[in-house]
């Protein structure tokens, strides 16, 4: 595990990172490039995952941080941390497809949890995952997240979130108690 974390730099994203971050997020979730990793959504969603405006909004939000992870001066991963009162929200998590499956995600999520606790004193981390993503949900469960059964609808018709290839998509809330 130490070798995975070696050479990683964690920092908050800036405006100058937006285009590179959009490229990373798109490559991890959409299109043929995403099939190199295991977090692809290419079979359930087409179109975009995010856009420069969406990423910039997270960078600029006073209650949010977009944590970038660099190795050798290249952004290889990112995640959003948002302070929401007694808990933090974890989202926009992307690891470069060629680096997925090597344990990098575990290192990043642990650092995100640590930073959320340290910065905001929160006791829980929340996230939403598309409920049909069984492999991804199982991965989060192995990190200590639990399924709540609380669902929110997928934003059908809003192409900013992608073009669904099936009609049964919804988000499930996953929660982890911290510390």
C-alpha cells in the first residue's frame, strides 16, 4: 500500500485544472477509453458525465473542494468533498482508467475521509451511486459504506448527466460513519 501512495500529491483543484479534470472524469466513466477500467458507465449511459461549468462550480463553491491527486505532475484522480452540516458528501470520484484496480482508489478515499473529518469535524460521509452498479457498490461496502435503501430519481431528460441506455436508473444513498 505504501508504494501506491508514494509520489502522490493531494491538493485542491484550481480554475486552471478544469479542462484536465473534465477529461479525466469523462475518460473514467464514458466511451471506449473508460472500458480500460472497471468503473465505466458506458453500458448504461452515453453522452457526457460532466462539463467544464459543472467542474468549475465545484471548484468555486465555498462549501466544496475538488481534491486532485497528482503523480509526476499529472492529475491521475480526483474527488469532490462537500460540507453539508453534520456530514460530508463524496462525489465526482475518478481514477485514470489505466490505473484502476491497483489500489489507488482505496488510498484516495481514505485521504478524502481524513480531510473531511479534519477540515469540518464531520461524523459521516455520504455518497450516491447508481443503484444498478453492483460491483461499485460492493467496492464501497468493502470500504465501510452501507446501503441505506434511500433512492433519488435519475435526472432523465437532463443530458448534462448523460443519456441513459435503460429506464431503471436511480441513485442510492451510501453512508459511512467516520472515526
